[in-house]
C-alpha cells in the first residue's frame, strides 16, 4: 500500500485529489494537511511514502518546507503540486529536492501515474520541464531576475511579495532583523528594483503570485 499525504490549503482541491486516488486499491491517503507545519508535525511522529505538496501553502511555502521534510523523513518522496506552469517553479522545485512537479490543471489525468513513477524511484516531470532542463544544460539562456537569486534569497523574496514584514520573516526563519534587511536589499539590488512595491509588481507580471 502506498501511503500518501495530501498537503493543500484548499479543501476542495484535497477532496478532488482524494476522489482520484480512491479509485486505486493500492494507494491510501493517510493524512491531510492545510499547511507545511502540519506536514512537519505529522512526519515527526509517523511516516508516509509520498507527499503531494502544494507549492503555495500559507505561512511556509511548499518550496521552503522541502528541506525540513527531508530532514525529518529522508526517504519520503515529494510530488510538488502547483497552479503555476512549469516555467515558473519546476526546475527550482526539482533542484530543491522534489521528486516531481505536477500542475493542478493536469493533476486529474496524471496524478496516479506520477505517484507510481515516483514510488519506483524515478522522477516525474513533464515534457515541457524536460526541455527546460536540457536547454539550461546545453544552452544557458539569459535568466529572469528572480532566477538569479540564491535559494535563501528566493525564499525571502516569496515571503516579501506575500506581504510579510521584515520582523515576521525574521521570526519565521530565526534570523536577525539586520540579516533580513541585508537580504532584502540584496534581492532588490540583484533584481534591479527600487522598492518592495516594484518587487510585487514584478511578481504579478511574472505570475509568481496567484
């Protein structure tokens, strides 16, 4: 039996995924989470083979949660689920440790095959993502501004565009206010932006926000 954890803050999405998985006699949904902290709390006590993880969870995002998930449960396989097309987050998710990336628009048709492939030890990526990875390896192209950020900078950028204050980010990441302010300035400088308002506008233009 493939033990599966569903993590999405929308109950309707979870219900839809459960209906898809309920048709499979060898897949069992053992837990549902509304946020990343609930996922971590579950893994601290129990185990799951597969986590279907929404990238845009409230509080700690799915991308941010990946490293904590693998610390608690190194063998768990994470399938990142997102409303965003592959060109926004797929490569970054895979580099951060996800075993696959699936858009919500294709979840109904591809979820089961994605789970089975991941459980077998392989990665699940679409043909679009495969082409992106090959292009990055063979023909490094000019990167978008947010693609030049380090993992930590990208993490903090996502928190900033969601409206979190420097103090809130400091508390959540357990870093000093000065450190967060330094990251904030570095992000704006790397992206050639002058303010958080410009950063948010950029995020909307690049469809990094819902």
